[in-house]
C-alpha cells in the first residue's frame, strides 16, 4: 500500500510471474531453501530486450502516454524525455512540499511518519535549514538503501517488465512532488538501459512499494542492476553508464514508491499482447467459417438489427469484411442450414472479449496518466475553488505560499488514490471474457471432427492427410488451464501496520492469471489455425475455383508456406502445433488484415 514503508514483508503464495511468450519462472521451495544467502538470486535466465527502437523518443507529459509508447520504451528501448511543462509542474510541486513543512503544515510521509506512525513528527520547520536538510538527506538515503533489498524471490526475469514499470512511474510522477534530481535519475536509468534487479513478489497491489524500492536502491548504487543486459553491482552499472549516484531529498522515497506502476506497466503489456491475440482469433475464425462451409446468416444485417449492441454489430461486420469475396456467399446445395453453436456464437463471444479488452485498455491508460500517489499535491488550488476546501478541516492543509514555493499556493492532502480500481476489476473481467471466448474456440475445433457439420470427412477428400499433433486432447487440456485462470482471486483483506492498512487489490496475482491466459489462448488458437487451414485445403480440393476472402487466403497461404500440408503419412520434422504457435507469435494478424479502425472507441466516448 502507498501508506507502507518501501520494504514490506513478503505476502502471497509462491506464484510464478508470467511474461511474454509463455515464459514462467517455477521455483520449488527446496530450491529456495537451498539458495541460502542468495535467496534473491536470479534463478531463471534473464531476458534482456532487443533495443530496436532506441533511436525513438517518447515525450512524457503525465497526460497522454499510450500503450504503444509504453511498449516502445519497455520492449524497444525507446528513450524518454520529460516535456518542459511537466518538468515545471514537478518543480512547482516540490516547492509546495517544502513550503508546506516551512509553514508548519503536517504532510504525510514527509514531516510526519507513515502508516501507524502517521502522527509522529519527523522534523519541524523549514526543511532546508542545515540541521533539517542533513536529517532529511540521511533518512532518505537510508530508505533508498533499504529499498534495494525489498520484496522476495523470484526476480523479474524480463527486462521489459521493469522498464514498463519505470516509464509508467516517470509519467505519473509528473503529478507528484519528486526532487528534480530524482525525476532526472529515473529518466536516465531508462535512457542508458540501467535496469534494476527487481524481485517479483512482495506487493499486495495497494502500491508496488517493494518493486519501486528496488529501483530506488539502484539509483543510489545499492543492490544489483543490469547495464545493457549484463548483471553487475548497481554502483558499477551507474559508473559504466556515466551516472553519479543519487542523493535523494525532500520526500523522494514517497515520490518514487507510492505508486502501482508495477501493475500498470504489466497491464499495458497485457493489453498490447491481448490485442494481437484477439486479432488472430478473428482471422482464425474467418478461416474456420471458410473451412466449415458455414452459413453466414448469423452475421447478416437482418440478425444484427435485432441485437443493436455496438460491439456485436461491429464484430459481425468485421467478420463479413474479412470474408468478403468468399465462396460462402454463393449458393451451395451441400451447405447446411445452421452451424454448431460454437461457430454461430463465436462472433458474439469474440465481440464480448473485445469489449472487455477495450474497457481494460481505457483503465490502463487512466492508471498510467493520472496520480495514484499519497499524498495528493495540488499547486494553485485555492479555498474558493470548491466549498469543502474553505472548511476548517481542509484549511489545515492549505499552503499559503512563500519563498520555497516561489509564492505559489495549494493543498497537500492524504488520500486513497493508491487503490488501483477500476483497473484491478477489469483485469479479471478481461480474463473471464477471454475464457468464455476460448471455450467456443475449443469446441469449434472439435466440431470439425464430426461429419454431421462438415458433411464430409477430411480423409475422404484428401487421402493420406495427417492431422494436428495430439489435437484431440490438447485443446481440451489448454481450455481446462484457462478455466482455472478465469477463477477470480478471492477478495480477502489482511490488516497490516496496526490495522491502518486493511485492503489488498492483489493485482500481481490477477495480472499473472491474465497474462498467462493470453499466452494459453495463443496456444489454443494455434490448434484452431491448424484445423481451419486443413479444412480450407479440403474445400479447395473439392472445388479449386473457390475463393476464401482476401485476408483469410493470404494468412492460409503464408501458413502453408511455413507448414505445408502433410499427405504422405510420415511424422513431421516439427510438431505441427509448435510450428503454428510460433507462426502466430511471429506474424501479426495485421500483416494480413489491417486493424479495423471502425472498432468502437471507449476513449473517444469518454472524451
């Protein structure tokens, strides 16, 4: 929680942190016990980024950071720069913080303690007197040093996760009161690829203090870090990068760690990866319809007018556009009147997953472009701005303005902005929507094995053809895995720090479920692609004049170049599913079917 010091005790089950391309760190208790002093050592291979975008620069304003920006910095190594107005806002907020203490105003986590020490006076008066400054700097340095050992194993194995956290924090910190040196150091770590060693566990989702504390440790040269992918002591990483260790001041430990950036950064990666998975789900669905010789009546305007939901209607139109030119729109006496429900309703399930994805994306953008910091710092806000600000209770926290704030006034008040909702709910909501989509994917794979729907057997049209490897059991197994991931995390609270902190958002666990569900969905879609491509082969063999729509045809052709149809009965050199899964992950669906810009836009509605 944002109320807690940046070195909380570890909490939560031993759960692996999922990362891109089905990467998991599984650590047995015996291995942890045997590690002795190296409990926090990296026990899985570190995966540095490939800095393909290091010539690009992302400008941080605190207001308009996009998912694409976060991915560009996190995965591509793009540089970051603070906009002039954002830099000035941070400086003004920092001045207001100093002035508040000089005016005798109680400021949580600055001249007062944290959590159950919130009424403890840490210092009085002007923070820049020699005595107070020395006390503050020594306290801050000790706090940052302690942050280097915060959290518990396993370590985050992917550089992109740490960089995503850092760029989100650099952007949201615009709303807070960091010292200019702290704000600059966070940018320098990103730009010079000094990536702190971060432990993956030790947050309950109400402020990712442990992980951001690890970043703070690197800033002062404590602990360990990676410099351009090479692990070394943090002090050596700073030296090799040409950086001097930070001397934190003011309330820098609060300014850095009071944030949910570990969750928001991973959620941004989740949104990016989920979009690519959903785009492939749409294209694979179009191939499945082609392969089944389906009736397209459920997608027609006649049906859509009866269900005027923007997302359902959009997805039906989108699928029709993918199939435009397909033989499915021509007459065929062998075509049955109605497909299995898994095919008929796939558009509804996929539209619903897209709708949930859009809500999640909006929540991530909100989280990454607003303050989740405690206390809130509001420069130039006055008692006349709202009736409650003029009441005696709120006037206790009004900073009149003086030399340290350059005459600027404002408020500094405690709050609960560190509670990461609605983001936490929408992460789970998307996982559930994805699972409900995936059950239709799994079932439509099975329906291709039944001539009640296909009318013919594949082997009757293509003698000697071989099917996908373990294709009868594996899709069901993957679906069972996804079903377990869709179970919500039980919202149980634990009271911490003398009962001052008594809520947990559990974003670490919710994101673990969601990111793994996306990865497993791609594996399931690989089986969907294998089955659909086989049946497109069947339909073409039945009538070589048949067309399948531009995007499905190009995707099918590209896949067949990578994985030719096997008709000789010999085992393939590579497992077909592995080939298909690699193809999906390496080849964006957008290369065959550009993103549909007519998709409903929640952010536009909000604006």
